[in-house]
């Protein structure tokens, strides 16, 4: 499909029914002084984006990219090229990685543009986490590799989350636990986290998954033990454990708490891959569930290590992880409105397979 630079096309979903989606068109905006227009080349779509929708109101994800009333524009990580700029620190032709809507274009008002980085300074984004407002030019990222662009979109944000979870747990001495139980073990964030936890000798890395994904999870080599949700009660009830909950399945949460009871030292809520299962209860034995908000840990470590120090540590951990991805990750590319809609429908309906990752483009 040819590139049409005369309009902006937005993909949006109904905020009261995520299974309904559609497209909206509007004229390409004029630039005020100090602005830049970026054309979104391609972006990644994973179950993590559905978590953004589920938490859209509670955590403000819908505020990043306002949409028509009743609709929401899902944030995604993407690569985009500057097509026009009136900002002295951002030039046409530069390529940036960052947080974008599922759209053809994004108008930004760069702030603190220095060294190939800028902050999205649009007024409505000022109260949102700074970690999601940073854009990095590829030439300024010492860990950027052209051949891993698709992997970077699909996995770098999830890997960053896993790095921060691992760091948070380590900082707290794993709350005295000897095992880490990761739900939705086939999800991409869980895989990245397991790769981090595997490096430690504190105890066992346990993956919980569905029967259909059992062989895939076992074949990854990142988990010391793998069990299905049917076998939760077979886990060692006498071993102090932490749970990193990527699934958000209320039944699984209850069973883990009832089975482990006081041996459950920390329940870290991260994702909602089982988003349709309903809410959570806090009236449970063992440690009470606590939501992990990555920007909080980012802010802490940016203070401890400095922003550059934090990015260096993440980058140094990221490079060896990318080398593992060809063995288990298959990039599936979809183009145009039909391709984007079909990919989104598969993700929202839970019809994806764990080794696939969608990279999409509206062009």
C-alpha cells in the first residue's frame, strides 16, 4: 500500500468493549514552532498492549493519545521517522524509538532535546510517567542494532519491565523466598523475566502455563520447573515463594494463595494476560497482592544510578537476551488496515501462539 502523507489514520478501540475496533481519519496537522511530525514506520503488538487497555482508566494509559469520545488509542512501542520539524534539536530524516499510538503519524512538541533524545512535551502528557515520554534517536542508542529492530519493538519494553521486576525482587532479597513462581509463563514478559531470574541461584524459577503451551515453555530452558494451571496444588507448599503474576486470573490467584498460604512471601501483580477473568480479591492468605508499577522502580534507580547508568545496565543485559530470541521468537508482519485489524483481533481474543510476535504497519 502506498504511503499517504496527506491524512492521519488512527486505529482505535471501544473503551467499553475492547473487541470492537475501527479507524478514524483526519487532516495532517500544521506544525507550530518547536514541533515535529513523525511517521510511524511500524510498531509491535503483544498481550501487554491489552494490559494498557485494561488499566487505561486506572493508570492513565488512555491519556497519552486522546481519541474520539468512547474510543481509545492503544499505546505501542514503535520506530518512526521525522518527516517535518520546526524544532532546532530534531531534524527531518531522523529515526526514533518510543511510545506511539497505533496511527500513521504523531505530532510531538519535543522538550529537553539533547544528545539524540527528547521528551514528548505535549501538555496533556505532562502528568504521565516520564519513562513513557522519552524518544531516542537510533544513532544515539549504543545498544541499537538494525537487525534487531523488530525484536526491540516486541521485547525491549517487556525486557525492561522484567529487568526492573528482577531488580526490585533482588533489592528486597526476594522477601526471603527460595522460589519464584511466574504465571502466564509463555508470555513475552514472563520469558524475559525468567531469563533474568535463571541467572540467580537463590532457588527455583517455576513457570505456570496452560496445557497447550506446556511444551513450548519447557523448551525455552529458562524455567527450572514448569507446571500447568491444573497442577498448582502439586507445587511444593513448604517452600517460601514469591509469585510474579502476569496472568491476572482471579481463580489462579486464589488457588496459589490457598495452596502456599504463609509460605507466599510476596505476590507481585504485573500483567493481565487473562484480563477477562475478572478482578482480584485482597482477602487471601499469605502476602497480599501488590501492584508493580515499573515507572516507580525506574525513578528510584534513575536516582540511585543516574539516568545514563540505568540505561547502561539495561542495555548491557539486553544484548545477550536478544541473542536468544531467534531460537523461540517468530516475527509475524501485517500491513494495512486489514492486516492491523486481523492481528489485533487475534491478540484480543487470545488466539495467538506464544512464539509469535506481531509487527504492524498501517502503510
